[in-house]
């Protein structure tokens, strides 16, 4: 089942739970009710929103992730459920036992998938597209030459038709759109990792003692171009501010159809398949990580 993504940005909203449903109120007015089991991500973006402990606990039990935004309207904290998978101990053991060669091989696959997805975002007539595809073929295990960074510079120079864009993680405008979209997808990736019985802090490439989501940062890399494409479409349709309609449009990325294993389905669903594929790689049952990629053609089988 496709889990729902909720954005709570109305002032004075209050989240509670009743009869296993998340209830959103403002004063005596009920703004909405959603079964907790149908929720995948709750994104809260207003400083006056309040919660009951029971609401947060119910969301955690149903496997939902709660994302808290700061004053700049970008996600500042992530509340995710503790893993309840029956094989969690063994899966964490496989994570810890994964050697350098395996981690480097998987990182190579992630970088190659990211560069190919970036190429897919550029017109077929754009010379940079073929250059990116050529760069993807040069990535070695662990990407010691940092081909990812070389590809990024080339990609962002051509991302907009007029070439007037500079990627800045602390920037406003389209950069804020990108940062928001990346954070939403990162939260969904973290949710899939936890649901698979893995620890999001144990990364393949990313490693930082203050980062509890290194593995999510690894797996989100090839998915960033999905956000890039959505942001560019929003810019073309007239979005200029990261307001409520813009955020709602960015949340739709989680329902974006992607291809994985020859099948087409929503990104939210295929994130779990990606996590399951990672488990098989860590166990030594597979050498290839299944990574969602943009749907660029029709006629693909649909997986539920």
C-alpha cells in the first residue's frame, strides 16, 4: 500500500489520536482525520503546532516518520521509529561486517546511477548529456577520482536552459526548493531503511559521528535528480516562493513513478524494495543494488 505524506503548516494546529486515526484540529474545528497505518511521513512546518504524546507514539508504532521544520522552513529534525524487524540483530550484524570492498562497490553503483539520472534530466541534444553518460562509465570502486563532483559541476551548469543557476546549499530561491525536496526524500529513505531492519547511522560512504542518517545520505544520492526535475518543472510553471503550494508540490515527489527491476511504481514503494535489495547485498546474496530510476518511457510493467 502507498503510504500518505502529510504536511501540517496551519497555525495553532493540534495533533492527537483517536480510534487509531491521526486527528488534526484547530481549536474546536477538525481539519482532518487519517488512519495512522496509512501515513508514511508527517512534515510539520509551523512553530505553533502542538502534539499529544499518544499521537507521536501511534505514528511511531505504525512506522511513520515525523519531520520537524525550523524557522527557515527546512527540515531540522527527524523522529523515526525504532526497528521492530524480526531479523534486526542479524541485519545489523551484516551491516557491521560489511568490508571496505563491498561498501566501495555499492557506492560505485550509487554514484553511477546518480550521474545517469542527472544525464536523463538534460535534453538528448545537449552535449553535456553524453558527457555525463561517459563519466558514469569511468567511475571506479569507491569513486576515488571523485567523478561524482566532476559530473555535478557539469550537470548544474546545464540544469536550466539559460544556464543561470549556481547550486548553493545555503542559498534561497530554487536552492531552497531543492533543499526542501531532498530533505523530504531523505526522510522517506530513512523510514525504508529502518523498516528493513537496518541502522541508518551505518553508512556505505558517508561517515560522520554527528550524523545519524549516513546510510540515508548514501541511498538518497541517485534520487536527487527526481527532485531536480520536479523543481525545474515548478519553476517553469511559475513557482517563485517556497510557500505552502510549492511544498505540497514537492511532497508529490514521493508518489513519482520510478522504475526498479523492470517494473514501474511510486517512489515511496520502491524505496522499500531498494532497502531490501541492500539487505541481499550485505548478506552476499547479490552483487547488484537495485536503485529506482526515472521513468523515461511508457509500456513498463506496473508493480503494486
